[in-house]
C-alpha cells in the first residue's frame, strides 16, 4: 500500500510504501500536551517503508530521556511521526492524505485520560500500555 502524508502548511511531505499496523490512541497527559488534543492517534510503520519526499530540513525533533520522541514541522507545528533512537517508528494518523485502511485497535493510558473525555465503547482500553503479546 502506498500512502502519503503532510504537515498542515504542506511544506513537509512523506511517503509510505507498506502497511501501517497496531493503530492506537494514547490518552496520557504528555500526549494531550504534545498534540493539543484529548489523545494522540498513531500507527506503527516499518522504518524501511517510510521516506521524506519534501521539506525534511523543516523537521524539528523532541526526544525524551528514554530515546522516544516526536518530529514536527517547525513552521506550522504539525506532529508528523514518532521516533525511537532517531528512527521513525510510527506516524500520526491525522497527517495521512489517503484512507490508511486501519482503525484504532486500542486505547492506552486511559488511567490518566482527561476527565472531560468520553471514550468509545467496543475498543480495548488499558490503564497504561497494552500488555505484550506473543
């Protein structure tokens, strides 16, 4: 599957030649601040399937103490992807141009969700991160 994505101002664009997986919504207080929303919505991607096609020089990164971080447009502020040890590991679903053919499969860190947020029924919810499988 080929997908494209871009920031709000359109100066940064990327392409994904592969499938997204493990879509989730994180409700922790840090994601609320980073995304200025009740939660983040993102899916994992194989780094080898991802490439910047325009505007990579406008990317700014924020990386926390444990090596996880975000990359965003320094011009418009759109958060485009998540990184771990300087490698893309996920993309924000709101910046994808096409239908990504994926649905949110889990809500994580709902133990610290905003008091004003109402979560949808029928999707697995975890107080913290989802348990490891397999």
